């Protein structure tokens, strides 16, 4: 099984390596996955001051989409701080 990330310039191995690295600093449970997305729930949601750097790290690797502002790292930071959940996908 793989991903469709090659269209976004990533391999499945790239994604797995990124997630392993992220888990070292921010342990999480993978709550959803498909060919073009992942959803994760952090074990400890970041504080409002820690959420922006984490969102920037995730956003730099993935093309993220968050409602209401698609592909907005600030919206991702808000979601992370509020819910501890990140939904990211690539095209």
C-alpha cells in the first residue's frame, strides 16, 4: 500500500520518516489515513505559543487544508491548540 504523494513530490517513505520525526517531539495517534491524507491527534495539544511553530513544521512538509481557510498555517495552529488534531492532505 502506498500514497499518491508522488504528485506532491513526496514518497510514502518521506511521509513515514516525517511522521516518525514528528512523534519524537509531539507524540500522536494516527486517527485517519488514505492515499492522499492523514489525520493525527496529538497526545498533548500544544499551548497557543507552541502551536504556530508546530503548524509551520507540518505545513512546510505537507500541503495542509483547514476549514475555513484552506492551506493556512495559522488555521492549522488554531486547530492544533484548540483540538490537538491535524488533518493534512496533498494533491
